[in-house]
């Protein structure tokens, strides 16, 4: 299979990168891996200008994020040109440009990361957590560039939103609209879930369009950056691994904290459902438990009752509250409620619920 992606020198200190295929190497030999991309770019030595031309349906999110970081960290000036289709992770890579230009007849698409996973429930939970981390990364990158709020970006991604050049510019994804482009090959829009009919028609029409002999793109080049430095490909791979590990650790901490809060609130049966819903945060759980406790008319740590019962019953959690207040270091890593829940488990008053199948 011919690999349409390439990196080459086109002038002294100027490199041209073609991302005209999938992102990440495929089984059949197409696409470009992040490691190969970084190695080829580093091998070019002193470059002060990088032109990135995109006609790609996307591909591996991990590889795409690593390529984005490689371009973003480069001291060279980066100019991105969307010649045809920029979809999925290809649009994230485009965000690395100091300037982003899009042909008038090109197409832009954003959507949520997707993955295929098999295995146990734990495997599925880990993948769901990883996808949420990847989504957060893309949302942050888009929001920072477009100045749109994250809720708007998330909604566009969730809906799989397709943009014309004018719409992409209005949304802040691109800076300039250039003349129509001709591409040698288009991608089948049916591979995406919600591509409207106009997308495939426009992609097909681009292969038939005839460009003028001389095209002047109205791009104002910003001031050049210092000479490029060598990119360490191993650091890129380590960064990807670290991101996955952090996502797994964060999800484990979320579930542990939620379980402890449910035990503290004497609602252990709610823990499994809260943990399974990755959209629920620890703060959401606190609010839900607070509402449940208010309805039960009993404060945290007692056995129910009202203010009229004060003095008749000793709050068994008072000693844990005193411990928490006496050591300021505890407050840096957990709330008072979380500390009480942990100590009650340590003293055998409560116990973690066991999972059932």
C-alpha cells in the first residue's frame, strides 16, 4: 500500500509535511507513526519553517496527539494548510499551526474519540476512562485555540459536527480561507457515523476541480521562531504511556473516594452505580449523598434523629474529626468526610463492599 504521508525539505531550512493518509501506521503499511514522524523531522536538522498540508480522515488518537505535541514543541514556525479533508485527530494536529489555512472547498470534522475493546468489566472501565482522558485533551486543545467554551466544544464533538471552510473559520478553528484546491484522491465519508450527503459530494468534486496555474495564498507569515531543536522520540512515547497511566490512576482514585463517601453516608449500595458512571464526579456524589441524607433527616455520622436528640447519643466520629483538625497535612490530600470514612474502615466499623456478578 502506498503511503501518501511524507516529510521533505523544499528549500533551505524549510520542510514540507504531507498528511494525506491515515494517522498512525496501519497493518498494510500506510499512515505515519508518531515516532517515525519525530525521527524524520529531527533528521532535517536546522529548519525554521514547517508547512503542514492535510487531507486525512484521522486515525490513531495516541499517535495524533504525539504528532501534535512534536509540532507544537518545535521552535520552527508552523503553517498548516487543509487541502481536502481534515477529520477527527487530523484536526487536532492542525491546531499546532501558528497559522491555519483552509481551502474554500475543503471539509472539517470533529467528533469524540472511539475505540474497540474486549475483555472484563475492568478492561471496559479502563478503556472508558482512557477515552474520557483523550476527549478532555482534545477539548482543551480546541478550546484554547478557538476561544470557545469547553461545553460548546464537547457538544460539537459528541454530535460529530461537519464544517465547511466558512463555518470552520467562524468557529475559530482556522484563520484564513484560501482558493479552491484539487486533490488526487478523496476518502469515503460513509466510514463516519453522521456524515451529511454534501460532504461526500464535496470531497468527490475536489478530485475533478482544476486549479489555476498560479495560486497565491493570502497568508501573512508571523515572525519566525528560533532554529529547531532535536526532538526526542522516546520522550514522546513515554508521554503517551504516562497519560494512560495517569488516566487509570485518576479513575481508581475517583472510585475509591466515591466508595468511601458512600460508606460514610451509610449508603454503600449506591457506590457501585456511582463508580460505573464515568460522567459522575466526586463532587456530584457528595451532592447526591447530601440530598439523600437531608431526606432521611439525619446528619452524617449519627443514626438518624433530630436536634432534640442531642446529648442522648455520642457521635462516634468526633474523635476522627479531632484527628483530622489536629494534623493540617491531612487537608492537603482529602476532605474531612473522606478521612472519617477511611478511619472507620481502618477501625473495622465499616468495610468496603464486595463486588458481585
